[in-house]
C-alpha cells in the first residue's frame, strides 16, 4: 500500500460516525462548551419505532448527514479534534435527552433543520430549534453593514401540504441556486432532499443541493459565531405549552 493510499484511507476513516451511548458525531467525542463547537447540528424527526420502515427512513437521514459532513469538512478548516457535525441517534423514541445532546445544542454553531410533516409536529424538534433561538450570534468580520444570518437553516426534507408554524419564516428556508442546472431549485421545492434521494435520478440534483448547502453553512461559519450556552432541560421545555408554535 502506498503512502498516498494510506493518507486517503485515513481521511475517509476520519469521517466515520462511530456509535456511542451518548450520541454520534463526526471526528471525536462530545465537545465541551466553547467556541470550538461543531459547525452544524442536524435536527430531524425520528421515524416511529413501531414503523416497519423506521430503520430505512432514518438511514436516509444518516446518509445525508455523512454526505453533508464530508462536504463541510472540505470547506471549513477546523481546529484539531473538532467534529464537523452532530447527529443524535439515541432519541429514537423521543423520550429523554442525553448529556451529549444537551451539550450539542449549546455548542454547535448552526442548526440544520430537516423540515417535514413529522418535524413540524415534533415537540422534541421544537425544543432543539428553541435552544438555538436562545443563543446569541456575534459577527466575525469588521463590516457592520453586513446582516447577521442567524444560526438556523431550515431545509426542505420532504413535502408538507400545510402552512409553516409562526416561528419558521418561509424566507429563512434554504434554497439552492439555478446553477449549474436550472431545474434543481424547483425539484428541490417540490420533493425535498429526501425525495431527491428516493427518486435517484437525476442523481446529481441531490449532490448539487447537498454541496450548495455545505457552502451556505461554511459562509455563515466564516462570518459569525454562535455563542456557547449551557442549557437545562426545563429551559427548552418552556417553549412547549401555549407558545403558539404548535408544539
């Protein structure tokens, strides 16, 4: 085996998500509360445990996470040991919050929210969103005229045939550009990322959207930082009763 081949294998292994009893990340163990948190936190509605398709559906989410994390790792030069992203795998039934999950919502810089009918009705997803809403964002560049993006990127994961709750503005939702293919934005709006993955063809539509989303994450990351914060579960649950968000 050549040294070049060894380096390639090592770079691929660095992106492997290793199961752990407290969640899953790319690259290392759970980060501490500091500004070297992961660039993004993937928020998604878990498939119902009693569904025969649960494992299959969640596997698409994990594949997307791997692809997105791989793209982001190329675009962002992270400090040594900082994971590229966080995806929780332990709350399959949505019954408890692990320590890793609590640390991740307080230290990752950007929430990537996979919008779907299940997501919009999930109180647990609303709590993850609420955590990022509570965190402050600070500018890195010196141009005071540059608007802060905020730290939440809603993404169309699957079509939803009803209106968005009040806390999700339609203009916030990520949309790819018409380059290099003019039909990509419309297909993404119609079917979402999950639909693009399921249909398979044209395969490059999914790849285009995932790459452009990674670039969007990188652009935000290089312009601003989300200040770390330690949360208590009660703080996140406070968004649920009667807040008008459909939790």
